[in-house]
C-alpha cells in the first residue's frame, strides 16, 4: 500500500480521531500528526516508544480520556515492570498451598497394609463428635426400617401375583432333581423362572428407591407443618447484628463461556442488594473465568470494567481469567483458594445463573459464626426467570414439591447433608486443608479430573469433622433451570457421568456412611432409569413367555414341568396402585402444604390445584422420555463414551421440529414397535404399558410444544404454574431481568474485533492482558509472526487459540492495532465498523463524548445498565 500518500495517511488518522473521546482542543492539536504512530506518541506525552510500541505507550492516556481519572485515582491503572499500562483486575496474591490427598479407594490394599504391619494413615478429624450425631443415627435407622419393611412385603406380594412360576420349596426341589425329556423343554421351564426372578430383584430394588423418596417427602411435610425442629440450622438462629469487621467473605463466581450479559446482570443485582444491607465492606466479589472463547473473554473484560465503573465497585469486584484450564470448576475454585483464600474466612460460591439477596448473604455469614462446627451451609435455591412452558412447569414443580424433599433430607441427614456446588457458604480454612481434589487414578472415562465435585467436597469436609448443613428455610437464594427438555437432558448427561465417576469413591477410607449413601443416591438417580427400563422389558418378556410357552391346558401336563401359576389381575392392580400412591402422595402433600401456608402467591386454590394436576399429567408424559435418555447415558458411559463439559444455555431457547426429530426419532420408533408387539401378544397388557409407549410415541410433539415461550406466557397470564417469584418478584430478580435486558440491547457484538481495532477497547484490552514477557529475540520473532499472520488472515479465519494469544499479550495487541490502522487493513476495519452498526459515524463529528459529559462512551463491550 502507498505509505507516502498524504491522503492515505490522513484518512485513517481522521477516522481514528473520531473514535477517540477527546476534548475539542486536544483533538485539534492531534489532527496535524504525520502518522498514527506520532499521534500515539503525542498521546503518550511525547515519549518515543521503541519497536513500534507507540500504541502501547498511549494505552493509559486512551483509558483516562475514555473513562476519566477513576482507574488512576483508585490505583487500578498503573505500570508493570516494563512501564506498560497495567490494569489491576485482582488483588495482590497471598499464596497458600492447596495440596490434594491421593485417593485410597482399594479396601483390600488397606487390609493388606494392616496385615503386614504397615499402618494406614487415619483420616483427619479435627473436631469431636457433636450432640446431634446420636439423634441422626436413630433417625437413619428408622428410615432404613421404613424402607426395608414395605419393600420386603411388596416383593413377597409381587412374587405371589406373578403368573408364571411356583416358588414353593417342593416345586424348586422337583425342578432341580427332575430330568426334563428334552433341552427345549428344560429351557422352556427355566426361562420363566429366570425372567420372573430378575423381575422380582429389580422390583425390590426400585421399590426401595421409591420408598426412600416417599418417606423423605413425608418427613419433610411433617417438619414444615410443625415448624422449626430441635436440631436445625435455620435463619432464625442467625440474629441480625452487624458482621464484625475482621470477618471477610469472598463471593466467587466461576464462569466458562457463559452468557456475559446474564452472568454480570445477576452479579450486579447481588452486589447492589448486598450494598443496601450496609455490610458490603465485609465482602469481595471474584469473577473467575475459564472461558476458552476469545470473543467471550473480551466481552467479560469489558463487562467487568463497566460493572466496576457504574457501581463504584472498584476494590470489591475482581476479575481473573485462567490461561490454563485445569480440573474445570473445582480447579478454578482451587486457584482462588491458592491465591487469595488465606485473606478470607468464608467464601460463597455462585453459578453464572445464581442471584442472592444481600440479606441471604449476610445471614449465611452469621449462621457460620453461630455454628463454629459447620464447614458448609447450603441454601435451597428457588428456580425462577424462565418463560418457556417446560421451564415454567419445572419451576413450579421445584417450588411446590422441592421444599418437602429438602426439609426431608435435612431431617434424615442433619449435619451430614448435601452440597450442590453453588449458592452455599464454605469455611475456607478446612476447605483448603481437606477438600482439594486429586484426579481419580487409572485410565478411561471414569478416571481423571472429578466432574461432579460438590458431593465429593462435602464428603471430605465431613470426613474432617466439619458439619455440612442445608438451610432449607433461608430465603433470597435463586437460580435458573434449563429452558427445554433437550437442554435439561444435556445437563443430565454431564451429571450422570460425574455421579458414576464419584461412585469409585464409595470405599475411600474415612468417608462417613451418610456420604457413602449420597454417592449411592447420586448413582441411583441415573441408574434407576436403565433398571426401570429393564424391568419393563423383562415384564414384557415374561408376558410373552406366558403367552407363547404356556400349554393350552396346563392341567393336562403331568409332573412339575412347567409349573405355571394363574394370573391375579386384581392383586396386581392393588400393588400397582400402592406403588403409584408412593409416587403421587408426596405431590399431594405438597399441595396440602400450599393450601395451609397460603395459595395467593400460586394463583389461588383452584389454579394451584389445576397446576398440580397438569404437572402430574405432563410428568407422566416426560418421565419415560427421561428414562430412555438416562438409560442411554449410563450405557454410553460404561461403553467408554467421553463427554464435553459445556456451559448450559442461559436464555429461553425453543426446540425446532428438526432437532426434536433427530433426538426423539429412535425412541418414537421404539414406542411404536413396542406397542405393536404387546398388542399382538396380549392386548389386555397394552393398558399397563400405555403410559410408557404412549409417552415415547408422543415425545417429538411434547418436546417441541413444551419449549415454546408463547405457551408458557399464556399460561402465566392465566395464573397457571405461577410461583411466588412471579406473583411478587423480589427486588434482586427484577433487577437481574432489567440489567440482562439492557445489557443485551447495548451489546454490540464482535468484542474481540473491537478489542483489536477500537481505540478505546484496545486500550482496555492492552491494560488487562496478562502475558507480560520481557524482551528477547525469540519472543520478538514470535510476536512479529503473530502480527503478520493476524493481518493476513483477518479475524474470521483466526482460531480461538490464536485469538487468545493476541488477547493475552499487550505488545502484540498494540502492534497489531497500530499496524492495521496505519496500513488500512480492511479485513479488520470492515468487521469493526459492522460491529458498531448505527453507532459508526463517517462524519467529522466525534462518536464518543468528551470527558466530563454525562453520556457514556458508546463503543464498548457489554454495556451495564445505568
């Protein structure tokens, strides 16, 4: 390109100046610069930067002109050892070692060590047993009896009503001692016994699983009906006094390729709510990014800077993006604990969709102070914020049925409860000492970094002697659910894999029996699906054996082979309805509790009752679909299929007919074939399987229609599936919704391109870049190669690895910025202009208001609400 053409030199210079927020006098002083390099040198105070780094030298001035003196006044904008602009996004590091203990999963090896005189190291137990443990043991013994008694009775009853086999001792003895006349007759005799025995075993296991949930809901109903129990951690115990100044709490939000607008909106609402309590000085906020997308990383940086600037949160809101993603979310938390954990007594972990009120956060700290033996206190987040029909049904279900289950778990578990990985407060010192997670040994999909870290961290905290509690009655904790069935199933696949991995820790030394049961519960929550599926298939096979193998006149066959028994449909129906009662009664108890506590926030008595009935009907349609997918997830995991751990969707997304056909087509075909087979074998049996095969056949339209936002909003207008957070939305949720909407309206797109091209965004990106190497021949050669490659291929053809390398090195970022402007590289400038849209101006009028104006800079990343 003609470098000696004055017209060419002046054109990019004028355009560049129009996008700098300068006062008129300063703009006039810079218009006569011979080149953009000289312009940057003047902005930098006349200093001549070497190696073409004039744009890097002017980064501080560009930031000051664009955002005023606030970054300098607060001490965030300074210089690194090489004199380059450096924006302090995180506090000074105070390192603490975080060392995980290797897993000892083999009990035989431990036994051998003991036998050979090599003593196993005892697990750490820092605290003596506490008063509630004896009462907890009695409660769990009662739960075990309540589970095993009805399960044994129901299994015995099931054995009597199955149609094929006589399980009496004399019949079994004849079967063992007798000699069938032919192998085919032997197979025909043994096959019903094998099928029926398998059906009985699966029935006993699944009935026990259903029974555990039933009694948990019943005790939850009792707890909520009578009010506060004798051994609670509850909000009433916390008091309302001020938090002492020496008690510091960090609120950490690990994010990874999230919806930036939604994540920062929720964090802002939480920050402002906490500020309204007057306790903000005791808290700091940390945004811990693992984002691997340069586009999202650039937007995060801009959103963090805007959040600090518009809330006055400098010194309380920090941002860090890891360059090396190790151990996913748990590794991100470990990284925080290693760098800054020693400066805080507690930390509250939030997800990208979490919102917490200031009163809730302050109460959690007071609860920890009032209960010095507590290591983790988990809140019970309320689901809200979605408008699709599916999400609104799930929000309603968790809001109505969830309290019973949570209170019931609290009743049985007390201080050996669950931790769900977010919306919980953690005592940092024992967490650092005892809860670091080593990778699981071995190879394959069940080895390596632990995926579902929360259950494991709770087990390790309890192993060290600290209590893990659920404050189920604490308000002000919120989350969001997946918007549709397919998004929920994507999340379930990750959880399924993580829970199957965790079961390898079932026999780790020192784990409390309750947390071993939690590991088992996590596995059964997904393993129950293939077990139910196998139960149904075996029942179908048993029916087929009864129809095809049973002689027309069983009485005419001499001897004990085959020992067919009559079918008792009345008794079978009684057992079926008994099982159905255990599934339905918890929902009816939840409805009764809503009637007692107040139906106004749920739309009134008639509407909440109708909503429960509609939810039960939809649950019948959706449960077989989930069963099919969960069965595939479990089988796929055992076959060695790996998964990609991606962030869930954070908006109201609908399912297209094409996607539904791809995802549900196989199970629809299975439902049709299954129904035809049963209708051919025995039409009367089809009524038993109608809820299963009918749901599978209807899965495509159900999945599509339930994902529609319009249906959800129409039902909301009718006050169906209404929840208290929709009837009278808390301030934090209203603020989150408003900030999310405004952030998305102001988001310009193309955050990475603007970080390279835009004068103001480039200055911010240079100041926040973390790869601050010195000077050497090899480094300079690599930097030159990166600049040359980026100019040649343009932003569209750069992969994320190359983009992140540019975004991380302030020298490369500044040189690329200067060179593409000086040489007029349209493959960069044109996408930047498009990203600005209507905000771009080709006239001489400045795009950005000068300092002192009340108008915000219009060219930035995700704009926070004013």
